[in-house]
């Protein structure tokens, strides 16, 4: 169980990005003396550039530009929407609740500043997020993209509006969940991860902040900016990224890692749902890293043997012995902990969620953090810059995001 002081420290740390965290770690005298931390900070130049975003790289050549085909929705523009509330914030922009002026439908519109993305060399991650969103339309527990468009200085994702709140928000309020509730959420998350893996996508950033509840209480996975595409069943990648509390040992060791990194993160989230804090958590981040790498998993006796066995399998430090290593999602699905789950009914959303957010409608924002909703909607969100203000950097931005605009064919919804 979290104490109030632990919770404050935990939340403060959780709101920090990995970039801020590494910089803070690098200035901590205790941390820098720790051999494992010195190893982590001793990055090769390409990794350091990706992690710290400090090394400039040349602008993309035409062959590097991501062209995703002609736009199916060339007429979309910011003025189509009435932007109502800020419901989320990130490194490159905001997520806003918006109502379409023509059909009165509510959407979550993610508005990203091209300039900020280019400055941090994040074009590939943004376009990767969009690529993954295009593939999500057929899965019940992944947020859907309706269409995207761009102005000279901004990118717009028009997404499903989900207003049951972040899993993080509900964990904050309730400290931890009973096992049947944790099982339900873990099963829906595992189903979503299994689907992404079937498309050769590794998610890499599973955490309670990226797991939303819809208005009925089902899980919706969101934020695909760190997804890695084209990872075959035995394929690996080595980019150092993620969120400190959930980094798998092989990522910390800077070793190649594979899709089992997502099963480690599932174990970490399940552990947090049952116990109130992530496994190996410490307020001292260097100590937490050391715990992840070296400390044996310790499980208190207030969970079932099935839950204990599952956590031991998912939080196995050696990825070659981790549950999911051999047959991926099939191993997770067949684990005894999930024996009460009928997976066909789960994917058809026929299992009644254990918690109902009880939202009264789209304008019910009770499950959003007031830190976001109290913020005024920027007047610049719904308008395009005057053409006289379109500078060379904005033209560069336009070239970098060729093919971003998208609208699905009607077949996508059939």
C-alpha cells in the first residue's frame, strides 16, 4: 500500500519523462557512483542521441520521408472542430476534447507541434504512432484513429474519445485492486498486446498512464509513440526507451530485446494493480534500477498461488526464460491465472467490467486530472497560421510529414 508521502514522490517521478530522469540521474552523486548506473549512462553515440535528443542529425532526405499514400480526407481542417477542453498533455502538444461542428460527434484530438517534434528529432516516432493507429481499427482494446490531417505547423490525430479515466488515476484513488478486477484488466491488456505482436509490433511503453477505461469500464490502450514496427517473432531491437519503473532488465543492460519486453511490463502493471506500487520500486531511482537488475522478486502472501506463479513468470529477469518467450500471447492466455476468462467473450466485450466509471455523457470529465481540464484551450489550436508567418522551418516541417494526412476507407469500419 502506498503511504501519502510515497504517493507524492511516486507521482512526481512518474510525471517526469525519461529524458528529464536521465539528466537528473546524471547529476546525482550517489547514482553516478553506482556501477550499473555508470554502465547505463555510458551510452554509445547513436543511443545517446536517441535518448537525450541532443545530437543534431541532418534533415531527412526524400528517400527517408514517410509517404503513406494520398490523403483520403484532404478537406479536413482545424475549424471543423469546436475545441472544448484540454484532457491530456505531452512533450509535443496536447490532447483536446473536441466536437465536430457538422456531425456533433465528440473526439479526442491530439494536436502536435511540428516544430517541437523536429527540434527533438522525433519524426519517426510520430509517424510510427500513426502507422500503428492505422492498424488498430479491428481490435476492441486499442484506441482507434478516425483520420489525421495537418496544417503548416501542426499535426492532428482525430481519435476515439475515451472518458473513463487512466488506470493510473483509478489506482491513485483506490491504492490497489482486488484480484478479479486486476485479472480482468490484465486479460484485456494481454489481448491488445497479443494483437500488436501478431502485427509484428512491440509496444514498449505499457504503464497505467497509457491504459484508459472506456465509459463502460473496458481497457483501451493508447499512446503508440514508442511502438517498434517490423519485429518478427524472433526479431530484436536495442533502443533505450520506456518509463523508468517499467524498464526490463535487458533494456537496462543495453542488450537486444524482443517482444517479451511487453510481457515484463504486463507483469509490472499487474504487480502494481495488486500491490499499489510497481515491482522493485524505490524513491531513489538508482536503487530502483539496481533492484530491477539484481534484486530477487519478492511477493507478499496476500495473493493467490496462480497470481504468484504468473508474476514470477512475467517478471523473470532472463527474457529467454520469461513467460511468453516461446509462444508469445498463447502462453499468457493459457496460464492458470486466466482460467476464469473466456477469451472469445472477453474480446467480444461480453464480460461485464468489474468497475463502471458511471460517466453521464461526453461532457462528464470527472475522471480526467484537473491539472489538464483546468487549463484554458489555446486559441491557436483551432486555427492555421497566417501564410505570411510560414517560415522556412515550417516548410521543412511540411516536407518531413509528407503523407501524414489520412482517412480510412469505409471498409475499415465494416
